[in-house]
């Protein structure tokens, strides 16, 4: 439904919400469908372009992008949640948390930034990288800034006239969907991408700590909504609640509890994804170090004339004893142990 307003008649005509009706009720949301189509087409084009060049792209990333990312977007905007969000608060709360947390996580696991850089021609890929490292994007995706933006977005939605107005105005409701999706993506996508989209100090341990902090911050809106004494969009829901609906205060508590539960459930796979990346990066670094050591320690045949030649001690010492870097220091510590 585009730009519609729920009337007393339409609210009263909705059958009592059950699990079966929640799963079976769907409605068309054209702007959301267009967004899903555009994102899916661009991603599919990138994967197809890589395959034509004989370059692999992990199927798991594609599955995460399509099923979890685009799937959450479809469920949030066109499922039974969207059908009942104008008469019950808790479906609207679940919608918003899906757009703010679940969909961005799925999109980020697909690593669209890395796909774009690999699939595009060199000049276009360079422009993408310049945008990612531009000042405005750097500021917006700086971890503490993006975390604050996510929290501020949810609190603004619920504790200003934003949400109540969006229930009345169709185009603002669609804009709110996009706002929530963009705010969540600003934090999640840079943290999970394999491109250098964050400052150099954001190593994997730091990212794991940031994800843990973000999990705590994401729980705040749910707790506040669940315990807030004043009704959110109370005038709207008091007027449009069907006869079978629960008490409006109880409805708000259910919504806050759902927000809290989903936020905590999302934090676990998010943290797990960071830990998996961390482990893979460590394995790759160790493999590269082993290859270098194998090269440096390859035995050579030394002639008698070479043995009798007087050389500077630094010329025959291994590289890890003379070079001053993290890898060399690590090897020196291991050999001492």
C-alpha cells in the first residue's frame, strides 16, 4: 500500500492477529520492492561478472545477502508485520528492528563493497574506493559516530512526533524505512567488509569490542520502550486499535520486549562473524610468515672460498634479527621462548 491512511473501517476489518494470519498476510509495498529489485540486480550482476572472468565468489555471501539481507527487508515491509503495523504497536517495533539491525547484517555479510570493487572496471573501482575513503563517509562510518547514529535514529523515531506522523503520512513511512536501513548499514557494512573502510586502528580485536559495545547500545531502545510510561503514538493506537487488540500499554511492552530480544539475538551472529574473520586473517598471516621463513631458511651450499671470506656479522644474521617490525619481533620472542 502506498501513501494510504488507515480508517476506522479498515482497522475494524482486520481479522484478529494469529500466528497463521501473521505468516499468511502480505501486502505490496512498491518502493520497498523497487529497492529490493535494484539491490538484488546490482549484486547479481557483480557475481555474474566475476564468474564470467573465472573469479570465484563465495555462495555463502550471496545467500546471506539475498536471504537474510533482502529477505528481512521484504518481511519488514510487506509481510503481516506491515499489514498490522497501523493497528498494533508491536508489529511496527519488530519491523523497525528488522530494518535497523537484521537487514543491514545480512547485506553486510554479502560484502557488497568488496564485490563492487572486484566486479567493476579499474577506473570505476577506484572511484568506489575514493568514495569509501572520503571525508564525509569516513566521519559517518567512524564506529563511535555510526553507533551513536543508530541509537539516535531509534530514539528519534519513538520519542518524537516522527513515528506518529509516519503512521498518518505514507511517503514519510517509506522514508522512515529507508532511514532505519541506512543508519544500521553505516555501522555494520564497514565493520564486516573486507575492504579498508575503517581506520587502521580498527583491527579485528577492536572490531569485536565495538560489536560487543554495539550490542549493549542496541538493547537501550527496547528497554526504554518497554519501560516507558507514556504511550508511543498513543493517540493513534488508542483510536485505531481493533476490539480484539490487547491493552495499548501491554502492546507497547510486547513491542519493547521484541526489540530487546531481537537486538540481543542479532549481536551473537554479528560477533561470531567478526571472530571468524579474525581467525581467517590470523591463519593467512601465519601462512605468509611460514612461506617467508621457508624461503629465508633454505639451505645453501657454501664454497671453501666463501667460507674463508670475512664478512660483516650483519650480512649473515637472519632477517628477523636485523629488521625492526612486528613480524620480526614476534619471531624473536618465539625463539627466545
